[in-house]
């Protein structure tokens, strides 16, 4: 499958997005919260690098940038509805909204499938790892171990975004 995400987009975004994704995943594992500052950092990366893609290197038109930014608003509104129904946490919804502009419109269905796979894999990995005594002792302060049915969705969200951008990068190599 060919991604709509270009090599140039992935090359510009991945180095800045990856540390934020790692931060979000570990924060959610430790505290079951995604810091608002991480969400704002991701939005900031999109705004700055997006402007570079428009005005600096000419990879995007201003219209492309604005349509991608509109995705943030659409996912944010949907996230508020889903959060109000108690289906996901507010941090998850805000982070998903911040992720939205990074997904090329032509890749939305692919990304949703990728997210589904990453969600299943991360849930299985988290539940399995939680049964390893040495790992539990090493990470005894992680709130995610004892949350019952709750799962640190930031792990799956951040993982899916990082993998998506990495796939975009690898497609151009």
C-alpha cells in the first residue's frame, strides 16, 4: 500500500513528534494522564513545522495546511462528545485531536486500521507485562497496573502516530 503521507512530511515531523509520543506513552503508563503540555507541544510542532512545509520548503500549500488544521477541530469536537459519553478520557481525546493534522487525509482509513492493531498489541503487551513480577517491581509506581478495565490509551495513540510517521519515512528510503 502506498501512503498519502509523503517522505518529506514524515522527515520533517518524525524527529519532533517521536519524543512527544514517548513522553505521552510513559506518562500515561505512570499516571494514567496525558499532560496538557504534551498536547500543546504536539500542536506547536504541527504549527511550526507545518509553516515550514508551506513557506520554507514548499511541500504544502496554505490550503493543505489549513485543511489539516481543520482536522484538529473536527477530532476535538468528536472527542468531547465521546468523552462526555464516558468512552475515553479527556486527555486521550485532546491528544487524538492534536494528532489529527499529522495524518494525511488519504490515509485516514489506513491510520484507523493501524491504530486498531496498535491498540490490540499494546493492550495485550500491557496486560502480559503486568504479570511479570520483576517488571512489576521495577515499575511499581505505575498507576496503569491497577486500573482494572481502564487502559492507558496514550500508549496506543502515541504508538500509532509514531509508527505511521516512521512508515512514511521508510517508504521514501
